[in-house]
């Protein structure tokens, strides 16, 4: 992922796209507007990693005697006005060089909760705004195929853990099976652990000749982020599809049984009522003959 606009090092003002001087781009002459103008050279989407400094740019031409403010949109909190900071959160500050059109909002030690829209406002009437979206990512790990994996007995269990958005690759990745460390030195044997480090780090756990005792929770625990888990089911000649089919058949049998009860019970009641009615009729007839 390209985390443009984010850096923990000092940042330089962005070069404007517009040239509103008398000798404009290509030697053409552009008329200086009588009001402030935003320059689209400033990125409208900025990405950063947790713990890094995030820089949001706002380029304004012909500012005159107007002021530039940064507003956090989610709560309409005024963060800065001109060169002054209007928040108790000391992570926020404005960077502006004399003669530059770039008013840079710096957020030190950015956190995921800082994600959202920020408004660069110019104090015209009505107010002019330029919105910049900040996305702050935290390192995360994921095992491909989670939350469940089904493998046949005797096959190879192949688990892949992907670690992304880390400021640097994890120093190590530990694997656990039901809370116990798994590595190539395990008495079980047939275990391979491989880690490929990079912008996206992948950890692999291979377990040959899967057996029922290999069933359980497997956890990937990188050194620089929260762990993640997956449950492995070792099947003894039965596939998940067959398991689902059996379950469906059981459900159908149960439903059919219930339906039979619903249909047959009224029929039985009618039959009993008919028999009892017949018996009463016969009994009345006999009593009539006896008299």
C-alpha cells in the first residue's frame, strides 16, 4: 500500500499546480483573482501508520488578510487558526513557511481514532473549505481461510499468516496449537515454519500427515501486532460437504417427523371421535330395543 502524505520526518511544502503570477505557466499571463483560491495540488486523501506523523496539506493562493484554519469534521473542533493551535492535544500543530501557500496540519503519533475528514477553512464570507481525508492504519495479522479450515487425515495442513500495515516487518512470528508453541523442533515431526519479511510479511506453517490430534486452534502471533487464530478440523474420510449433507438429512427427517405429527394427529382425533360416536349410536339403539 502506498502511504502517500505520511512521514515521521520533516515535510516540505507542496509545489502548487497553479501559477497566478503575471508570467503564468507557459509564459501566459493569468489575472490574479480578488479572492482566495485553493490549489488542487494538495492531496485530498492521506494515509498514515499508527505512531507516525501525518501531514495534511492545504495550498491557498491570494490569501490576503484572511486566515487559514483546520477543523476536525467529526466534532467540528477547531484545531488551528493561522499559526496558533486551539486544542489541548499537543499532537496537533501547523507548519507554514513565509512566502509559501502551503498550510500543513501535522498530527504527531497518529492513531486510528484520528481517521476522518479535516477541513481547511479560509475566513471569507461565506467560508471556503478544502476537505482532506485521513486514514490511519494499525498493524494487523490474518490467517488465510479463517475462521475454520477442514483438511483430510493424512494430508498437509498449510497455514498462511499475513501481516500488513506494520511500520516495519515483525522480528518474529510464533505459531501456537491449543496454546502450545509449534516449531520445527516439535516431537511430532513433519513441521515446517517459514517467514517471508517485506512490506507485507507472510508466515507459513506446514504440518505433514495430518492426524486427529492436530485438530484445534492455531494462533499466529507476530512480534509487532495482535495475534489471530484459526480452527483446523482434521476429517477422517468425511468432507465438510458430507457433514453438511448429513446435517441436512437429519433436519429433513426431523421436519418430516414433525409434519407427520401435525397431519396425523387431527386424523386420529377424528377417527376416535367417529368410533366413539358409533358406539354411542349402537348403545342407544340397543336400549331402544330393550324397552
